[in-house]
C-alpha cells in the first residue's frame, strides 16, 4: 500500500476556489476540479481581508462570510488578482470586517 502525501500547495489548489465570475447580484465560484457554486449577494454577511503565512511566503486573501455560518476563502495561491473581487464587494456595499488573521487552512476545522 502506498500513501501519497501531497504538498500544502497542491491540496490547497484542489480545495479552494480558483476563480470567481462576478455577475449582477451573484458570484459564481469555480474550483480547480470543475465544481461551481453560486453565491447570491444577499447570502454574504461580510468579508475580511486575510494574510496567510505559507511556506512560499505571505499570501493575501479575501474571506467571504456567509449567512449559514460558513465561509469561502480566496487566496493569492489560487487566484491571481483579488482586486476585482474586492472592488465588486465594495461597490455592492458588502460589509468589510477589516483584516483577519487566519489559521493555516488545514487547521481551520479544528
């Protein structure tokens, strides 16, 4: 039996969004493996800007806080430029909760 341990970067690539299509009143979140998720603006309670330390250096991100007490994390690891998302959220008057420190992604559920 062979156990394959994937480096942090590859696991994060598979589990977090790689892009967001910004439409009127909704964000379509796309994942590396092809799954999409539609998030309506009225489902977003707010967002935070994040700074995550990785072994590849600090990466900034956006953490969307949803009404169902879940969140969606966008980071520079998977998403090249987060400024269009931030501008979209500001123009839609989504509440910005400021900066938030985040645990490493693999410890967030613990």
